[in-house]
C-alpha cells in the first residue's frame, strides 16, 4: 500500500493510477488523516466479462478456392433471421 498526502497525489495522479492498475492500493491523506483509498476494481475484466465485440476470436479459415464474399453469402443463407 502506498500512502501519500493529497498534494503529492495531485502532482502524481497519473503515476498513482498506474500503480492501482497494476493491483496496488493507494491511500490518500489530508492533514494526516486518511480520506480515500484507491483500489483496483473488484472484478478484473477477463475475457468472459468483456462485451462480445471485444473478445478475442479465432481467425476465419476458408476452404481452398472459396472467396470471402461467397462465404458471407453462404453464411447469410444459412442464418435464421
């Protein structure tokens, strides 16, 4: 845990947020009394918590001789809209 006065936090806010991003806790003091703790979010954003459009995916492998356009047309024909 890093403990620092408010004035030092203001001067180094970006560096302190980098520490929190790495899993550290930062306590901010005002007049010698703790006023805030910066902690990492409770649930880390693993792949299962990411929106579907941000999740990693396997590359598309097309059969030899099939164009991407043909594959898209074929996929749309099979989809149940």
